[in-house]
C-alpha cells in the first residue's frame, strides 16, 4: 500500500508540474497583451499592436497544450484519489466545475475572437477581447487557488454522518482568508514568468540583429513588468503568505526553515543542509533573529520549531521541502537583482546595446519556471501528511483498487506522451519566434 501511495503521489506531482508550465505563462501573458493593446490604442503605434498579435500566438500554443495536459489530472481524482474525491467532492467540485464552465469558456471564446476577429471587431472591441481573455485566465486561476486554499485551510464545511464533508457557504469557500495572499502571490509569479520570457525573446532579437524594433519593445515591456512583479512577488505577497503559514501551519514553517528547536530570536537560515538523524542543520549560514522579526515583527519573538509538534504531523519529506523553499526564495532574490540592473540600464539608455546583460536576460527565462515549480512543491509538501489540512490524511485519500503496478504503468505512459507533447510545443514556439511578429523587418 505504501508503494502505491508513493506512486500515486509521484504521478500526480509529475502531471501537475508539467501542466503548470503552460498556464503560468498564459496568465502572465494575458496581462502583458492587454498592456500592449492599451498602448497601441492610446498611441496608435502599430509596433505594440503587432506585438500583441505575436504574443497572442504564443499564448494560444500554451493554452492548447495546457488544456491537453490538464485533462488527465481531472481523471486522476477519480482513479488515483477516489477516497479524497468522495470525501471532499461536495466542496471542491464547486470550484473545479466553475473553473471549467465559466472561466475556461470565457477565456477560450474571446481568445478565438482576439486571434481571428481583429478586422471585424475594430481597435476598441479587439482591446475588449484582450481584456476578456485576461479576465477569463485570472478568474480561472482564482477558482483553482480557491480549491487549493480550502485544502490548506478548510472553511465553510460540515461533516456528514458518513464522514464526508459538505459545503455550507459558497461565498465562504470563495472568500477563504487564505486565498488573498496565495492568489496574489501565484498570479504575480505568473507575471514574473511572462516578463522574463518576453524580455528573453526581445534580447534574442537584439543579439541576432533581427526584428530590432520589436526586440526593443519586448525588452522594455519585459523589464518594466519584470522589476515590478519580481518585487511584489517577494513583498508583500510572499511575506504575507508566510504569515498564513506561521499562524495556521506553524509546523510547515518550521520545516521550511529547518528549525528543529523552538527558539526566541530565531535566526533566518540562508543556506544549510537538514540532517534528519541528528535533527539539526549542517553548515548553516544564517542572519541572527531575522526569522522572528520577519514572522512576528519582534526580534525576540518565539518561533516554534519541529520539536513543538508531534512527529506524526511533521511534513513527510522535510529535506525536499526545505530545499524547494530555499530554491524559490534564492531565485526570487536573483530576479529582483537582475531586473533592477536591467531597469537601471534601460533608464540610462544603454540596455539595448549592453550585450552582456542581453545575454543574461535571454538565458534567464527558464529560471522563473524552476522557481514556480519549487514554490508549488513547497506548498504541497508543506501540507503533508494532510491531503485536507487537519481533516484527511494523504494516506487515506488514495484509491484502494488501483495497484502500484497500474500506477507505474500509467506514469511511464504519461512521461512518454508528455515528452512528445513537449517536443511539439517547443517546435511550434521556436517556429513562431523565428518567423517573428507580423510586419517586422526581415534581415
């Protein structure tokens, strides 16, 4: 049974991690496309209009692959996690259904209008279509985050006589206090990803001396959006999400920080390696008292360590949780530094000719994907050993009829299928970038 549980978890982790590579770009790009269309509408600059059309093509490719890779996750609720579906279906079924019926169809319908209806719609209605695509993608994200937020902090439910839970307040579910900072943190992180991708393509054009006017536009938009979003994803959204954990999941915070012992004036660990046998961090580099201050705004505040909680309630993989969290934070810090440097060069009028910095912008685009994957790994590992925090343990949510062998077989099948999909995706994106925006000068 333990082997089956592990494989159920690995399969879902693999499919959802691969799937989320695509929505995070579409959600961020939706906002940047609206900005491009707004600038084009205000200034009459056709470069921004053509830029919006170009990125809408990238958006459409990501959207299509996101839909294809998202479908298997829905089935896994019934195949691999049947007991969880029976337990919580009366609650999470609401948000998942609304994500599909309302947000998905709103987004896809207006995306079609934006891609193929510009001449018939006219400039203002085309801008409206872009706004609706943005609204649909961000509403879709809200419903998904509402589902996850309920699993992190259950609200508005009652336990039925059969042991399952039922929703008592639809608005209580949608206005879960946990949602605010988790949602804003997640969505702004998607803007970070899209900003880095847009800046990277612009840097590529400038370095290749191809489509240079569009290259400058992409770099300018990517850097400005990137510096703002990189700061906001750290503060206040990341900081406040940390407060959620400190007050509602303190054992998770202790594991993320590698804090094995409760301390007053707890230090903030910059780097170190958890030793689970000796219950300590090896080779730690830390800032004294900083964790207490960041958590409670008091230098001498007590922060509970893992020793304050029963071991059966500790996250089940503390080293992976610890490293995932520190990868996310470390990369987020580097993003701020890189975008601040690029902003300074942009203000000085030197960025478009600073080949070294353009190379950094071009090569940096994979790292937001790594950071967001590490961030979601932190969220999901931190909730363990609970599937629904405090209500349903992960071991009690699996399907008893699906064996380890069946799960391994389908996992290998997904890996092969997603490899093919990934190669096709890269081919289409590279082809689109190589062709360049419509109306671009060819060299």
